[in-house]
C-alpha cells in the first residue's frame, strides 16, 4: 500500500511539472510570434557619412533594410525631425529606423551604436 501511495505522489508531481512545462513553452511560442509580427519597424545598422542640418538630410552607409527590402548601400535620407541630426556626426556608427513616405525614405529614429 505504501508503494501505491508514493507512486501516486510521483504521478501527481509529474502531472504538475508536466502542466507547468507546457504553460512555459506556450508562453515562449507566444513571444516568438510577437517578435515576428512587425509591431514596429526594425532598426538598421549604418555609418553616418554626412549630416546636412540645413536641409534635414543625412547620408548613411547602411546595411540591409529588411522592412524596405533594400540591400546595403550609401544613400541620402530625409529625417522626420531635425533634432535627430543633433546627436550624430559623420563617422558615427548607428542603428536607425527608416520608413517609406510617398517616394521618399524618411529616417524616424537614430541611436548611436557603440
Ligand atoms: Cu539604400
């Protein structure tokens, strides 16, 4: 009878851990799905080549821009806010966000990548 009791305890424990394990893995799957869906535009790697404050333009040698399906190149972007140009200068390594607005590519965020 003692064996039966410990066996049921073992089964109960197995059941509890089994359920907990499942709940955890489902949560992880949920996270993975959240990351895949583009809630916000991805950051792109780049190096600042030129900052043109008077025209609110910036030249960036950028890596692949996934959200725009664009390969790496050096090009000029418009910036959404002139303030974005205050914290960067030529030669800075950055991560930036760029979105298509009509026929123009507009940088909406820049962060120094150090
Ligand atoms: Cu480009």
